[in-house]
């Protein structure tokens, strides 16, 4: 997987073994990064700027890293002493995914569950948007979200799904162990996942808009829910 940017490099350099190769633009002049690459014996190559700029889309800052693909965790290894776990029901936008990872890490949530199919995966955009948070949050990829939710219920979790027609989230008494489900950007939660939830909660809309971006909704609920 190819990722890029100086911040991404600085986040990954704590574990240089995961960096397979570094591509530098001929215009790249960050001596401290070049020195680290050389001292760590990370394979690298300098490429003509015109050719370099065609390698990937996005603001590379003159550095591209070829890294090992992200290794998802197995749900059976999840720490069931955690108080909050987030489930993303077929989220599609990698920027939303990266922003949610960042919010979870900032709050202290360690586990996010996503479905294997028809969902955004951990890619270069997610890694860049999460700005380092991905190093501290575990992503669990499952073949069946409902089964994953039922598994967590069996471990003592109460499941709250975020939808527009639920109870005002501020009026709910929350379980000490909870799962928060955030639906996809266009369709919200799927019926099978919604049916698996113990309670549906909503963020009250007091203005003219009737919905919020998925990552914004997640941020409001993650920080707003007191349990």
C-alpha cells in the first residue's frame, strides 16, 4: 500500500520495518528525514519530480512510502473490558473513516469494527486523514456485522444505533459497557444491523439542516454520551 506525506512518515518511523520502500521527489530537501532513512537502512529512490507527481493523487509533500498492507484484528481478540466500542455500518468515505479513527483515539476508544464487504477499508486516504491515530486504534474487520454485535452483547455490551428517528441521545441512561453504531453516509444503518440494536438514539437538529456528516455525528456522540 502506498501512503504519502511527511506527517505520515514521522508517524510510521517508530516501526521502520513496516516501510518497504520510500520514493522521494528530486525536489525533496528534508535532511532529517533523508538522514533517518539512510541510518535505518530503509530502501529508497529519488525520482524526477515530473514522474514522481504522477505516482499518486494527492498532496505528497515530496515523499511516498510503500508499506505493508494494514492487518485487521480478529474480533475474538477484542478487549471486552473496554467501555465503548464503535461499529461502522458500511461507511463509504475514507475521509469520514479517518476522521472517526482520529476522534476515537483522542477520546480513548481502542476498537472500531467494520464489515469486510461494501465498506471503506484502511487505505492511504484513511491513514493520512487519521494523522497517526491508526497506530493506536485497533480495526476489526468482520464478515457479518450482526454476528459481531451479538457476540458483543454476549460479553455484556448494550448496543446503541444512531439514526434520525431515535431518542434524543441526551435523554438516555447508558449502560456502563456500550457499542455505538454509526450508519453509512447515504443510507444510515442497514435493517439487519438496526434490528440488532438495543436502542436507537438521535442528535437533535435545531437548525434548518436535518442531518450531519457521519464523522461529525460520531464525534458528537462519542464525546456527548456519558456512561
